[in-house]
């Protein structure tokens, strides 16, 4: 049963202030040498100060054994069934960079990448080029590629190696495959139509990549691109209508800003650093009932397989978290959207650690916020879709069900 539907009937318009801190990809596996996960190895005095009075558990973004993308994983945390609400990453990236999509727009989340002389991909992220370089490359492409196969081409820079490609025209469909081979040493894949209705869109996408490869031929390491997450714009009921929350979103990366905007959160100026994100939280603390604050670099370290860097990013977050604790949220949840274990260098199906700190929470009396402690917590193993009902209940925002 989707409890969020019942919550819509029970929601109270008044209650405590809620903060959801998402440490992207923080869930991990033990290091073979030390037997510790990054959360266990990190020094986290602020998280440790919350742990004894909190309820803990492990959450599954979609279901046991299912490896989630960032989109469905976040939708679960926001209270939207990820299997019924399928959203391509292209839409999220487009929204995140401030582009307002229309009904004729097909958006892709694109990566600048590196291709060798044989046409094989040697780096799927072009060495994570600086954002400033990204902006210059996108400006160059925008001058050179204005149209392909009768479709208008609109480009927007993102952060580091990511940018947004929008194809605008009649008869487009997002029933397409991606060009990312998810491996190096092999060529990029052609975009393929997954239905007859998507044939034109596939032609346009492949024509765009061919043109881009010519324009960027001398731009090592960013001399090609990978097209991901093709999507056209969906319509969702906003979080304020569903759960009675005026919600503010604090996120740096475009995709996560797009996710928040898609469910009706107001985007706050998050700056470019973790410290600026928490400064935004402090400055707007009285303006919203619910805050979503996203931390990206724990995930980036996991994808790069860097255990030590992931530990450092966890410690960085822990230090910044003191500012949030001092604000005194009525409900504070610290969790991840999905696990990104360093040994796997990718998202995984492993459940994510979840900590609910609130006066109404059952105190598990566990000393630290770690995967192993969360496995022992009173919340048990549960679907991430239950996160919103748990937060609403702990904030005193749900009426009793039945007589």
C-alpha cells in the first residue's frame, strides 16, 4: 500500500518544521583492508550527537535488489511512487538549469566525454572538466549547431562535465535508448528508437552527436558527448497540494534542483559550496515548513572509487551540519538517495542508512550513524516511500486514521 496517498487525507496544515539532508550515495560496503565503511571510518561528532536519540533503519529506494537512479530514488524520499512516476533525467537537468520545457521539447542529460582516434570512449566524464570550460564549449556548440533534421537545438551548460541538450520540434518522443555505453574502451552507442513513434527523435539525436563530434574534434579531453535520460515533460501534483508543505530546496547540481522543482519545491540560491548551502538554510529558515538539502560529493567520491575522499566529504558534511542542528528543526532526517559503494564505483541495490531525529522518535540509543547501526535500528528495513509519512508523523502533521 502507498501510504502517501493516505497521508494526503490525514495531513494537518500545521506542525513542526522539517529538514531532509540527503548525502548522495553515502551508503557503502566495508573496505576489504579495514572492514569499515566510509561512514564508520569518518569522524562525525555532530552526527554522533544525534544518533542516540534518533530512530534508525535501512531504506530501499525502489525495492530489494533494484539499483535505483537518482531520479526515482529522490522521488521516493519526496513521497512519490517511483514506479508510477517515471521521469527521465533530461527533464530534471533542464529544469535544474532554469530552462522551462514546452510540449515539443525533448531533453537529454549530456556528458562531455573523451574519445580516442579509434572512436572508443576513454573517459565518460572528460576528466570532470571545470564548469568554466563547460560553458565555453556549450557556447561554441550553440553557435555551430542550431538545427538538426528539422529540429531546433537548444543547449545549456551544467556543472563540470554535464550539460543539457533540448531538441524542439513536432513528432518527438522520449522512447529512446541512451548513447552512454557505461564502460570505457568501447564506442558510444547509437541512440535507438524503442517504438515507431520515436524514429524521428532517434535520427535527430544521432545527427546532433555527429555534428558535435566534428565541432569538438580538437577539444581534448571533451571531444564528444554521451546522451542520457531522454525525457519529455511530465505533470505531477505539487508537494504543497499533496502534503500541505511549503517546501524549499537547497541543491547545487542542476538535476537535483530539477527534481525539487518538478514536485513544486521553491528553489533557493544554494551558491557553490556546502557552506553556502547551509548559509542559505539559515537565512531562509523561517520561510518554509520543509527543507530539502542535497550533498553531492559523497556520491562523486563513491563513483570514483575513492574511499579516503568519501570519508573526507562525510566529515565535511558533519562539520557543516552543526549549523542545521543549532536551528533546532522539529524533525531532522539524514539519509541518502541510494548507495554508491566505493568498490563498485556505481549506484547499487544496497539499502541506504536512514536516521530520523525528532522528539517523537523512538530513541534507539545507538552511538553512531552507520550502515551497521541502521541495520539494528527500530525502523528496520523499509521502502524509502515511507520516509515522507515518517517525517510528517514526527512533525505532528498527520491526523488519526479512523475512529
